[in-house]
C-alpha cells in the first residue's frame, strides 16, 4: 500500500509555512467558523473573526465563510456564492494569479478545506490547506499575533470546473449507479440513525459512512498518513469507483473526506453541497438506518 499522498502539494506543513511567512506572494487566511453542539439545542454557529483577532498565524488575514463567502439569497446556509459574487470577494481578499494561498482554521479542518474546494471549483489551484491548522501551529510553540491584517486587492480570474458540486437529483441518480459511491462524512451515530439532527433518522439510501473526524489525527487535526486514509476508504469501494459523492449536514465536513480522496489521487470526487440539510426534511427523498 502506498505510504505517500498522490498530491502532497495541496497540503502545507507547519515547518514549510514558518519558513515562508515573509514571502511577498503568499496569502495566509484564517477560515475559522466556531461551531458547538448541544444535545438539546443542536449546533450553535459563530463567526470566527473575534477568535482570529485574539490570535492568529503572523501575517494571516481573516476570510469570512459565515457571512460573506456564501449565497446570501439561498434558503440553506453556506451554499457556494454565485460566480460573480465569488470573483468579487476573492479579488477583494487579494486572491489571484501569481499568489500562493494557505488556508487554515481553528479546530478540525472543515472550513479550510471548504474554502480550498470553493477555489478549486473556480479553477484556482495555487491553494494549500495547512496540515493540522491552528492547533498544530500553536502546539508546536510557534509565534502568533493579535489584531487583524488585510491584503491588497488582486484581480481573481475564474476558470470554472463544471460538475464538482451536485444537487439532489444527481444524488438520486447516483444511488443506483454502480460506478458511483456516496459517502456520508457525519458521525456514525447520525449515519446509523441513533441520533436525529436533520429531520429524519439515518442516511441517504445506499450511502456508506467515513466520518470526517476519523481521517484526522486526534491531537493535531493533521491528516492521517496515506496508508491510514486508504484503509479508511477501502471498505467502501471509493478508491476504485469512477465517481464519489460526499455529503454531511451542510456541505462542510464532507469536503474533508473529499479532500482526503484528492490527496490520494482520486479525480472523480463531487460534493453534494446542500447535504442532509436539504435531504433530511424532504420525505420524498429515500433514507435508511443502520450501517
């Protein structure tokens, strides 16, 4: 079994970043959105800007995925912004050709990989996710700073990659497609239907469970070695499948599964962006419980 990622260029290690903080063409972004789960009230979500201002990697700017980089007119939260809005925002934030982008967040890497995928959907490939994010950086005793930074605007050129984000009709078609594997990135108890959080218990019919959190190291939130990632996906058939569709609650942690598959070299991975937030409450869409 291969012990190396097929695409390590999409991960920035902390040692590398520490040595490139003064690179004038580097753009570092803190993508933190604070989420907490309560059994009685569900998820609470808070903009991560305040946390960023209290401490961040030197030179990093804050990128707002909660209130800016989303479709403001969509009924569901965190959906990818319309192209014109995305291009305008990316330009304002200083993302463009000739710039190398490093993305990180506090906590598990859901939000950094989310922004990475958004950029990938627009054909921008000079972005990396900081392996282990803020926790690993701080855990290694590296310098942080407070306050806020911004970068000068840079024209962002979109080169759209069609089909990377799919809707519910695509997922319906994929259920009976032998060439497609559908992966649920949520926790096992949600997948099995032991806890209800999205209207109905269980998971999309025919989907398999690879929890996003299981792909990351316990202490650092760094991605596990290639051999362990391959072992996690192997039982699902995803590594050999022509296409893989990932989903979660709202299209956030699902991208950690998707990103891991890209690291391993899979080039047919797709995101069901609306995920269980759309699928769960719709009684016309098939679900099942158990493993």
